[in-house]
C-alpha cells in the first residue's frame, strides 16, 4: 500500500518534468522580438489607468471564510461516510447534530446577508 | 432604378440530391429548411453510418483485445525476468516500471486534450450548422489540434511590463501539476489504475483543489485589472462549487463504504432482477440528485459555460488567461480539459458502475471499453452544455451555489442516511 503512495511521488516528478520541459522547449524554439508597446497590459487597446493592486470586494473574503468552514466539515464527513453503514443509527443521529449546527450557521450567514452579492 | 433592384424577388431553394444541400440561387440557404427531415439527406445517413461503423469497429477491437491486465502481465514478467538476468536490482525495476506507467498515465490528459478540443470545435460547428475544422489532417480536420499545439509552442511569449515575472511563470505550472497528479487513483478499467490508494476520493478532491492557487497566482501576477478580477472570481467560484461537489459524493461513499475509487466502481457490478444494473445512479432519489449536483458542480469547477464568468471573453477578455500566450496558455488549456476528463472518469466510476456493462448480455466487452464509452458520452454532455446554455451572471452564480446546490446536497446526505436505515 505504501508503494502506491511512492508511485504518486514518482508521478509528481513526471508532472514536474512535463511542465518544466514544455516551458523550456518553448523557450528554445520560440522567436523573441523586443517591443515596449507589446509589453503593456492588454486592456482592450486603452492605456492602463492607475495601478492593478486595487481594493477588491469584501464579498470574496466572506465566501472564502464560509468555504473554509464547510471544507473542514467535508474532511470530517468523509471518514464518517465510510463507517456509517456498520455503525448504524447512532452515527446517523450524531452526524445529524453536527450537520444541524453547521447548517444553522449557514442559515445565520444567509439571514445576515453574507450570501448577498452586491 | 426599378423596383425589382430595390426588392429582389427571392428564388425558391433547389434541393441538390447528390450532396443533400438546399441551394438558393444567388442567395444563402437556410439550415432550418435543410434539417426539417434529416433522414432524407444523404449526408445525414452517411454520417450515421460512419458513426455506427466507428462504434462497431472500436467495440470489435475492444472485444478482440480483451481486458488489459492479462495482456500486460506476461509482457511485464518477461521484461522483469530479462532485467533480473542482467543483474538489475528488483527495486530499480519497480521504479522504472512505475515511471513507464506514469508516462502512460500522463498521455491520458494529453491525448484527451488533443481529441477533446477538436471534438468540441466539431460539436460547436455542427450545432451552429457549420463544418468546423476541415483542412488540417486527413479526415475532417483530425490533426487541427496538433497544428494548434505546434503554433502555441512556437509562439512568442509576451510578459507584460507590470507583471510579477516569477509568479507569472509559475502559475501555469502550479495549475497543470495537480491536474496531472489528480489522475493517480482514478481507474480507467477494472484493475487499470495507476496508484490504487485507499483514500482515492479524498485525494482527488484535495489535489484538484490546489489548482485554484495557480489561478489566483495567474490573475494577481498579470498586472492587468481584467486578470485580477477574473482570478478572484475564479477563486470564489471554484472554492464555492467545490463544496456541493464534495458533498454530492458523500452519499456514494455512504452506500459503498469505501473511499477507494476502483473499489466503488467494482461494487456496482451485478444486476437487480437480472436486468437493472446496480449503478449508484439507479438508487432511488439519492443517486439521481447526487449525480445532477455533481455534474453541475463539475461543469462549474472546470470553468466552462454556463459557469465561465471568470474567463468570460466578452466582458473580461478571457480573465486570468488574458496575459498568457504560447506554451503557458497551452498549459492552462490542457489542465482545463484534463479536469473535464477527470470529472467524466469520476462520474463514470461513482454513478455509472465504472467498467460494468449496462445490460447483462453485453459483458463480453472489456471493462476499459465501457469506461471509454461512458466517459465519451459524459464528455459529450460537457461540450454540448457549452453551446446550449447562456452564461450565468456572477451574483446568480454564487446564489445558485450557496442558496440552492449546497442545501440540496446536504439534504441529499440526510436522504442517503434514511435510505441506509431503510436498507439495513
């Protein structure tokens, strides 16, 4: 079984070789013509106004927070799902309580307008 | 000027029986008229015959070749004996063999990208009554994608002045490496799996999630406001849709009792009453809802229409892809199609019984042929959606996920619990 994980490590080496190799191969064969105008940002032909490091909507942050909560929940729910058939009704009730708490959290976030995109 | 020249009288369309086209002299012909009775068209019948011939030919070849395992095992043992007789240590042999298997696995997303891009262009063309690529290659532009790939390889790499050069270069690498790594525990047939690990399902979702980091890197480092907005939208969308996608699989794991993907596929062999396959999609209500949620979330995860707001060409000029050209762009494209293939393979394993035949008397075909057929049908759906649905607005997109898909997938877990309680 550990050998299977070692083969994933070998696949990581292969994937890295592929990604690096294709970029290096492209670097060897492609032409290179310097032009300052070519190297401006592509914004539909207009000259760029201001900086790129602008402030972005706070919504992205709240979604990221909600995602972290539910993704950790997914990590807990996976091992539970494997054993639920052998454990029976007790496991179902326990996960019902756990999910209930998180769903009430989602309902609270919904009510407070965290899921509202403006 | 006479009245006739201002309003020319349209002549009647002439049906050409030799090639099945409606031709209006000196004006265009209308495809809707042409397609009213498609079976009367010789081209339509010829196309159907070619399709039937292709399917029969591939099925015949699969029947002739049989299962992959018994074919490869004698080759491997012969090579092993030869290497051992030359005094190569057994450890080196297994590492080399794993490298060969890994190279074959790497070919899967590459060949898939070559095929799927051509197929998508063909599907889009035929949906829009065009021909699509026709000239490169011998048959219906079959080598068009190879030519495109060569063009991308030879294309100049333009990095904008304002870009963060190192992050800009690393972003496609960070996107494409997880896309290849995620294929490790995915079966392509019975016992045709690269790394048969016990936590396969968790591994695929965990590794696939790393690509989001690459997309944010691409968006942030390009030094372009479109790219930044596209990268952020993409991150928000990908992490959001990852939740229903993960929760949609939980009922599957509950019913199968294992996280090993090939084991989940193997458990679905057999038939109820000798006719209905024991696929998870045929479990009442739970299976169908899980499949539909997983399908929708997978389309969103691969940034495809109708969920392509991060790279919407018409408003964000391709989003995080904007400042990428040449091979770097090719890597982004490759990983997108690799994720499409991965989603189709996962759906085939989770919901459609993997290598199991849909009817008992069809099991003379090897399991990899059924995998291939199921994956091609599911991939056709992916490509078909793109040319059928309009794009979601960004707020509707998030609402749909958080206020509909996520509660539905959580309710589905509860329904699966009830089903298990009922079954036991």
